[in-house]
């Protein structure tokens, strides 16, 4: 019973996440958090454009609160909106911006290089952007934009790398089909000593070990040449 309860709660949270993402496609939506409080359920929405979610006079957020209560049976939901400090370092927001630009007709190479420079200029350690689908009008194609240092496996890849995904379905004669965008952003770096740093440049270089100057050589007097043992001189006998 306990296992089924957690499965239902996880499915409900995923459904709420998808509902909010579709309701605010232009609000640069990042992610959502559900927090249980004694008064009910608190829904925290992270976005780089909180004004679009709140609305003028709080009309939009009040409407969202009522919809969450009726559609998902949330008990006394309280919606809170928080601003993302740096949208260019959020993988989900970057992926959504790329899909919006592709929907407006931007070239995939141009928008990929532009977003690559924006993310690295915002202070990222490394970034990877993968655009796949019918982006040229013919067969399916996958294009990868990569810059900087990025972890692809291991525990640090899950802990330090932010993942984002967005897709769009294009309708038209020239380029019909679905296009998906995957973004990976590494915002921190862990040095060999285990310290977390926001940039590789912050890692201090090892200080040079001071080397003692060579001792001054005192010149020694030259030794006399060895001529062998010195024999005492014989005294001459005096004549009587």
C-alpha cells in the first residue's frame, strides 16, 4: 500500500509539472516543487518571467490555484513564484528558448551558436546542445554544439550537470515533423581536493617551492706539492 501511495504521488507531481509547462509556454518556465505544509500543499514555480505567471493584480495566479485545486484535488493549494537568477544557466529554460526560436523560423546553426555563447558568457564550465529531427526539411538529422568542459558519466555528471529537454512539432510543407532539443550545462567544477568552484579559473595554481641559494664557495689555499719525506741534514764532523 505504501509503495502504491508513493507511485500515485509521483504521477500526480509529473502531471502537475506538465500542466504548468503547457499553460505557460512563453514564461520561460524552469521547474516546479511540491511542499507539504500543515495548511495544505505549496506549489513553488521557478521561472525567469514571474510576472507572466502572476498576471496583473494576481489574476493569472488565482486562476491557476483554482485549476490545480479542481483538476488535481489538491487540498488548499498555495502557489508561489520564484525568479530564476540567471536564466542562461538553466538547461530547461535554454532548451525552451531554442525551440521557440526554431518555431519562429530561425536557422538551427545560428540559434545553436548564439545560445552556446550566451551560456558560456554567463559563467558556465561547459555546455552541450543537441538538436535532432527534421531540421533541414529532409531526413532526420542530429546536430551537436559543444564547448567547454563537461562530465558525461559518473556521480558528478548527475550532481553537477543540469539537464533540460524541450520539443516542438512543426506543421508545414517544407519542414513537417518533430524537433527535440537536449541541453546539458555544467555550472560547477570539483577540483581534485574535493572543493566546489564555479569556474576552473578559481582553482589556485600550486605555489613554487622556494629553493635555497647555493652556498658561497670559499677559496682554499693551494696545497704545497708533495715532494716526499723530508730527511734531516747530516752534520759534518769537526777535525781535531
